[in-house]
C-alpha cells in the first residue's frame, strides 16, 4: 500500500474504535432515566444510539428512539444532562474495555514513529480519564474531544486543526474510525480514512460510507503500515 508511505499522523476515534464503552454508557443512561421516572432500555438498544456525542445520546434516550423527537422539550434535556454526567463520571470504566488487538497495535504503530491523536465526539470531561484508565494516554500527544473546538465530526474542523498543529499537509493524515461520522469528516477534510467493521455505526455497513480502506481490526492497519513504511 504505497499510498500510506506519506502518512505521518493517524487520528483515531475513541468510542467504538479503540474502546467498547457502550456497557458503561448504558449504565449511566439507564440510571439517568430511572432518576427521571422513565423506563430503562437494553444495552443493545443504547449501543445503536452511541456515536454522535453525549447530547445526542441523551436526547435519543429521552425520545426512546434513534430519531430525536422534534417536540423534545429542551428543559427535559437540561434536566437530564447533569444526571447523566454524574452517573457516567462515577462509573466511567467499569465494564468498558479495549477491542481485540488495540493495545498491541498502538504499541506497534508507536514503534514506527507515526504521530497519533484522538478525535472523538465524547465530552472532554470523560475523554482523558478514560484514556488514562485504559492505559492509552501515552500514545496520544493531542486529544480533541467533542467540546474542544466549535465544531465536531462530521465537520472537518478537528482534522484541519490537527494538520495545522503538526504542520502537515492534509494528505499526510489518516482518519481511523468505526462510523460514518469519521468517514464523512475525512472526506470533507480531504484526507484518507480507514473504516472499522465493528463498533457503533447504527447497523450500517461502514463500507457504504466509502472509506479508502476497510478493516476488521487495528491489526490490519499495522499490517498496512508494515508493508508501506520503511523503518
């Protein structure tokens, strides 16, 4: 894959890409709903609501659907948000775990001297603590959360910010993620992307979003680089 020779920086999504955080998100969402006198949902249902940041997740839970109710009362959301924040902060990393191959793959990529960064829609309050609890923080010199900049994925701003920070060309950046938000952000920014077949993509095949590469695990990403990067 000679087209990867120019890649100097990899931007990773977090939830659904490196970490299966849905179990703890589901615990927090259901605790929030119980506090408000609402019915709980199964973890599987909540999994399909993850990926667009905390605000969208909360509103989907309040609507009981992946489609947020047009008449959802903003006051209801404002009541729910601090409850979710409280519960999730208390149990941020109880059942969350790395996907298979993530730890070893990041270690191998670090040996290739490729810069790595996080670009997630997760609120910053949770991002760094989760990385630290899962022993991933040492790999990422820049961490962009959903509230780090004025706009988040699928807007290209976070990726544009990264290349400016590292003083690179957009062609030297690769975006790695599990959802169409990641691929759309990469396309809008003008960089290459790798879509992972697992994670949280609302039941859609990631290939339908048109990433440059599709992989079943990060091990495949390491193999791509080992075949294209000269040590």
